[in-house]
C-alpha cells in the first residue's frame, strides 16, 4: 500500500477524536498502527552522564507541523549509521518527539464500478494509516552531545542531509555545558 504524500498531513491542523477509549462509544480508533521508531536513544549514555560530551546540538522545529513516524525513523537510521562510522561511540543521539497522533485516510476508489463500493462522505472518519508527532515552533526534534569541534562539523554535515526529509523548517541550536567549562582542578584552587 502506497502512502499519501506528507503534504496531505504535515501542515494541516490536528483533527480531534483520534483517541482510543475503553468505552465503545468514545473509541473512535479501533486499531493503532505499530510504532516505526525502533530506538529513541543511541550512543553512549554513560559518557554523557559522566560529563565527557560538553558540546550539545539540538535540531529545533521552526514551525508547527506533523512529522510522520516513518520520516523520523528514516532520519534516525541515516544519522545513527553516519555517526557510528565517523564517531564510533563518542556521541549521544536522541529522537525527542514521540509519535502519538494517529493519522487517518478515507480511501476513495476511482475507475469503473467504484460508485457501488463507496459511501462518499457518509462515515468519512477514515481508517488509521500511520502515526505522527505533533511539533510546535521551538520543539526539539533531535538532540546530540559530542566531545569536540570536529564532531560538531560532522553532525552539521549529517543534519544538512537529513533536513529535506522533515516536513517543516528547522534550525540547529548549539551550546556548551557551563559545568564542564567552570570545573577547575583542585591544585589550582589552593
């Protein structure tokens, strides 16, 4: 089954009643599509907690949009593969938004004989066909932590390749952890 193009959903306002409920009258969605994103955190979490990665980069959405889970997974796979070969465990990478919004499609048939099989706009709620993460302006999409400036240039190059896969404008924010910069060795404090 082919997917509709992302522009059919990405900039549209979110439609209500896409929820699952134990009460039959309120359960509009009968089945939820499976999650496409396999992992949300990759790299070395222990080195990040130990303070070995002072440089942090964050990809932030610059407009409100719905990002499909298959787009997030495609970006995740490409980024993780590149970082694994170029940085080899010297990074932390997180996919921040969780796709929870169920997208629906009211399938319409075309061609000869299609008029007997359709109900038109009667019962037009649609069938679940995917999930999406709703991101607003300023929402973090991807988070990176790396040890040095060389790794920062690698991540900026990777992000330039990944940005066209996302349906919204994005920008990269950079910061250095202040706690790492302010740490003074014990010998110099005396």
